[in-house]
C-alpha cells in the first residue's frame, strides 16, 4: 500500500529557469512521444488556463489540504487536466455520482474545462515563447 502525505507549503516551488527548461523540453518532445497516427492532432496541449474565482469559491466551502491533477481524455482523444480537492488524509474530495448534482454545490467539485492551448493560447511568455 502506498503512503501519502501533504507536503509543506512552499515545497512545490521551482526557479523560473527550471520551468523554462521543462516547458521547452515538453514542447519540443510532445509530438515525438505519440504514436504516428496521433501526431499533429493537438492531443497534448501546451497549457490549460482556469478561472481563479471557481477555485476560490470552492475553497470557501470545503476544507481542502491540497489539489490533485489527474490526466483525462475527451472523446476526441485530447488530454485534459482533471483537478480535484484533497483532504488532510490524502483522499480525493469527490461529489455524488448523480447526473442531477448541482456542479457548484458545496462538497466535492471536479474542475476540467480549462482553456486549452492550442487552440486558445495565452500571450507569449518565458514559458510559452
């Protein structure tokens, strides 16, 4: 059985030059890791952008110790980030599995639907030249 722990604040920080190297390496290699039939279809995005208001509203209702990012795949085979809150014991905070659940209700929420680049890309930066 695996052990889980919430890492201390600040333990996820890296230097800008490390982030630049890592994002550059990803951009340069993301097509190379795909099987030939999936190349050139924008299956792997460069980045996704999410609205902070949804996260802040969620954090005001639920005791979240961390966030976990899963990789998911849509029907068109594009990879998406699936983000869920995590409690102090390392367990995903998930909503009811009913299709009638209010997505903004208190309790677990699942974030996806970020703006994917491509096709909707942010302004150029050191991480996205």
